[in-house]
C-alpha cells in the first residue's frame, strides 16, 4: 500500500484532517486535495505544477 500523504499543519491524513482546506497557491476552494509535500492545492494548480494528489483520497468541493 502506498504511503499516505500527511497534512503539514496537523500531521493527519487527508481523510482525518480538519484544517481549512484551500489552495496554497491561488487560495481557491474548489477540488482542493492534499499533495505529497503536505500542502493542499486545487486541480488547476496541481496540473500546472505537476503535483499528484493521493489516489483514493477524499475530494473537497465547496
């Protein structure tokens, strides 16, 4: 099984993290996911920076 990505702030996996979830680059709130560096990014910023979200994680769309 792949290693779970952990939130840099609370040190919890995405499914257990209760931090405010917004993109670290553009502050967007739509389709924000935790990436390997422990920071949340929206889909456009993940694609632009070639970042990958955890497979099978919980998607957040507000």
